[in-house]
C-alpha cells in the first residue's frame, strides 16, 4: 500500500462540499486521515475565500487509476470542468504526494504548489511533520518553519 496525500479545496458551498468530500474519501479509503481545515483567500483570482485541508490515504491503485478515481469523485461532488484554471470551485482535489514518486507525467509529483502555498504546506506539515519531501532533504515541518507566513493569509477554522 502506498501513502498518498491529497490537497482539498472549495469556495462554493465550501463547508458542505468539504464535509461531503471527507465522507466520500473515508468511504473509499477507510484509513483516511485529515488535517485541520483552513480558510484562505483566493489565489490567482478575485473570489470568495477557500476552505482547504490535506488528506492522507492508503491505496494500491496505480497513479493513473487514482487520478481517475479522484476525477470521478470530484464529478460526483459537483465539480464543473472547462472553466479557467484559477476560478471558484465546488471542489478541487489534487494529488500532492504519491508515495516517494518524483515525476512529471501524467502529473508533476510532488506537486509544485506544496512549497508555494500556505494553504497546502501548513496542513501537510501538521499531518506529516516528519515526512521528507520526495526528492528533497527537508521535512514538511522544516519547510513550513521556513515559509514566509506573512505572504498569504491563512487561519485554521477547526
């Protein structure tokens, strides 16, 4: 079984959609664990604040199969596709880390936004503080301690 970390975000009916996502992931991956939920401003566009969190799951699915599972889950939860890259979302689920895989196809792993966005790095550092970034040398708690926390507004809500 591989350990996988997922980034979850929503800014449309966010509380409801985050709750539904957590339930769906727990039903699909019974060992799922979740970070606290954080509220952050929209990044890259003007929009309502997002709720964000990170999930840890265990799976034996291939990366391609897990991508399909995540896409289907997003669709079931009301994700509308085809819009702008930076736009409001009912739900957005991204694979952040897939075991120790470092790759750029079919997706970039580990996901680059982990180190760029507080709304990903802080919950990941809480959920997996001693995990070393795949292909890196620092733990996520070290990366979070070095992050410029004044650059993005973020607050835990639970």
